[in-house]
C-alpha cells in the first residue's frame, strides 16, 4: 500500500512540475540583454528573434543573424568608425549596384539626445570578400539585396554603426524590429 501511495504521489508531483514549468516558459519571453558599446553610455536592445553570432572580423563589436536558422539569413553588425557621416552614407549606397535614387531613403532623427542617420538602400550588393572597406578584396555580386542601417553620432569619439543586410525579403521581415531597436537606443 505504501509503495502504491508513493508511486501515485511521485506521478502527481511529476505531472504538476511538468505542467508548471511548461506554463512558466510559455509566459516568460526569452531574456534579451542590451548591447552596450564599451566606453559609452549607449545601449541597444537587439530583437529576441536575432541570433548572436561571433563577429566575422575585428572591426565588428557585435554580430547577429536573422532568422536564427535557415539556408538564407541577413547579417546585422554593430561597430564604431570614424569618417564623416556623408562619406559613410555614400560608401554604403555605393556598395549597391543599380540602386534607384527614388527608392533609396536617407533620414535623420533624434533618439535620446543622440542624432541618428538612417539609410535604406536596395539593389545588387557588392559583397567585399576582403577585410572590410580598408582592405577590400574581390567582390561577389548579391542580387536583390537590401541594407537598412543607422549611424549614431557620438559627442566624443567614433560614431556607432548598426546595419542589417541580406536578401530583400528577409530584411523586410525584420525591418519593424530594426526600427523599434533604433528608436529604443538609450544614452544614460
């Protein structure tokens, strides 16, 4: 009798624990940590749908991909660099062959007392297979690509660059999340 009672209590406890943990995990969204730019007070909270991956080169401080899995994805990078805003915007647009001026959008806004320049461009992306803009190598043409990016002006030091690029349809799927992330930049 005691053995039956012990088994019944064990099963009830197991079922209750399993149901509770499934309900708890369904109610709690995945914890998303802010991306902090070292040496600044600027923080960005990437969308939970982006997967954090190791940066492909030393110029990139943080790198993500969307969707997390799948054959195709877009690359999202966080970095800092110098140079004028205009020169960097022109360089980004210049990475696209066949970009139409009427479809290319360049804007400026203020987010938490920081000036943010945004760029949205599409066409055939000239993907540098080298070490970035300062050590270019051969290029691979990627048709039907799009880039959405933001340059955050910093009062002291290098500007912050956040950009997402890849197949147009995938960039469109995360554009609302990208815009929400940019509008949520904090400077505390």
